[in-house]
């Protein structure tokens, strides 16, 4: 399912206009992104938690040439599914 299909599915389920639903989904994505950018987590009880994880600097290898290179430290977004979501997927 892509974003367009998700918006249509939510609109149908919530009996909303597609345009209004698209604004809502975009607002959700923007809000979660901003919170993660500011190193804060977003928890939706029963669904899961969006957070950031710090990856330390490490040495990698270019698979084509075999040359070692340094991969810089960075923060990456992570999602941990909640118990309710895990139980529904079983």
C-alpha cells in the first residue's frame, strides 16, 4: 500500500473527503518528522513508538573495490511496534 492508497482507505473508513484526509496524513507525517528531528519520541499506545537511534561511526567496505571507508555517525529513525499491533499481525 502506498500513500495514495492509504489516504483513500482512511477516507473511506472515516467517511471523510480524500482531500481532507490527505491533509491529515501529511500533517501526521510532518509532526512525527519534526518531533524526531528534535530528538523526541512519539508514542501511540497500542500501535507503536517512533524514535531516533544513534549509530556510531564505523568502518565499512566498498563491496566492489574492497576499499575500507569510514561511515560517519548519525541519528536514524526507528519504529517499535506496540503489543496490540504485534498481536493483530500474528
